[in-house]
């Protein structure tokens, strides 16, 4: 089960955004939320199922970067 991300910018929502909007040139992921630019720009238009798929991908990216908790720097 994917648990919604908890953050001050979007309390109670599914968005993984934590307000650190800087793209990593090597991975092309946001350093804050680990989404691609396309995932960020289309987020509000995605269905709930599509958002959950992105959240799953974000979880894998965060873990592969060595970041296990929100706010923990892996880059």
C-alpha cells in the first residue's frame, strides 16, 4: 500500500512535493520529490491510479539515491 506523502506544502495530499524544486542534471529528477519534469507538470491531470504509480516510482528512486526519509539528502 502506498501511503500519502506528508509535507507542509500539501498536507494530506498525495503529492510528494516538499517545496525543494531543483532538477538534478544527471538523473533528471527533482532533488526534492524525485519526480521527472513531465511527472511534475502533468501531476494534477493524472488519475489517482497514475499518481500512485508515480509515487511508487518516486519511492524506488529515493531509495536508489540513498534517501530513505523525506528531507534526507541523497544527492
